[in-house]
C-alpha cells in the first residue's frame, strides 16, 4: 500500500512551513531595506565624486576657466521654493529652508563676487522656469542669465548658511584650518590666514544641471542624486565656490541635500585656484 502522506503536506506541516517563511521574511526584509539604503548612498557618493572630477578635469583642460552654465537654484528673484511633498509642489530639498537649521540660505552676489566668478569662467547661470509643469525639477533651469564683471551686484543667489550648525559643518568640512585652529565657521585664505570682516567670503551653491558645459563633453548627462524623488525634488549635485575675492575658488561638491558624503569628497577639500 502506498504511503498516503507522500501525496503532500498535512495541514499542520503546511502551517509550520508558512510560519517559518514568515519568520524568515521578518528577518530578511529589514536587511534588504538596509542594503537598498547602502546602495543608494554608494551611488550618491560615486555621483558626487564623479562631479568633482568632471569639474577639475574641465579646469585642467581649459587651464584658466571652470565649466560655465550653472543652475542658479533661484527663480531670478529669490531662492526657488522648497518642495512640498503633500501638495506635490516641486522645488529644492528642504535643507534650503534657511533660518537657524537650513544648510543653505538666500543671499545676493555683490559686484566683487560677480567679478570673481567671471574671472574663472563662470559667467552664465540658468534660473528656474516655474511656468513649466511637465519637467522634473532638475531639468527646469532653462532661463539664461549672464553675469558681467562690470555689473552692479545684488544678483540673487544661494549660499551655505553660516548661521546654522548644519551650514557651519559644511564650511568647516572645506576649511580644514578651522579644526587646526579650534575655530568654527571661519573662512581662511590660501595662506591659512583668517579672512577679515572687511573682505567677507561666502560659499556660493550652484547646481550642475543639463545646461552645464561638461554635459555632452565629459559626461552624457548631468549627474543626479539617487536618494530623492526626482519628480518633485531638484536632484542635481551642487558645486561650492568661495566668492568675495578677486577670483572665485572652487571648494568642492555636495549632494542635493547638502550631504557631504565624506568618504569620497576628502580629495577635494583643498583650494583649487
């Protein structure tokens, strides 16, 4: 006589198997979420690192100038609004909120700031076209604005927020003399001397979008950031330029949300004239 149990599992055995699978799922699924987060972080780190290399490669090729055609992160009047996910409003990451917590804040470029940018080949910015509704935020900066070294200044801009702890952390990251000298949020010149209040400095934030010189030449597409909803949030990496001197200085690159991604940006933490 054939063994009837060979026909399949009993109800009790099936329940045991399902219970085991449920326990395994409870163990494995959280780990998969962690692996996804790690993969996204690694992709973001690589993107930031690549962006820095593209900028430096362009400078090496052109000798005296940096790539031009940057996203201003403004609408030509003020900082573009931060994204409102609940209402499906497109904009910049919430770290652009300014105040005492935001990593970035609204500012303006003086005539000196503008002249310093033009001196290194940064003479064109693109403001956001808010009338466009069918594009991703990273592709909405299409309104051309030219900078002139003889301009009167007061051009809207986004800078690292020296009035917040998060902003000061970014400043200290790119000005290593701060840690050596026990100071915080202070700008130092190439000789290591603190810049006086009479010659103020600020870190200008510019997005590397599809209108930038390097796109189509050193890379086929503008690098993007994987950790945001790119249909709502601006997802381009951000280059930081110190302005306030006779020549602007490229300091490095941060991610869309101002993340330093320290492990792959340390090679950029030095003045590049």
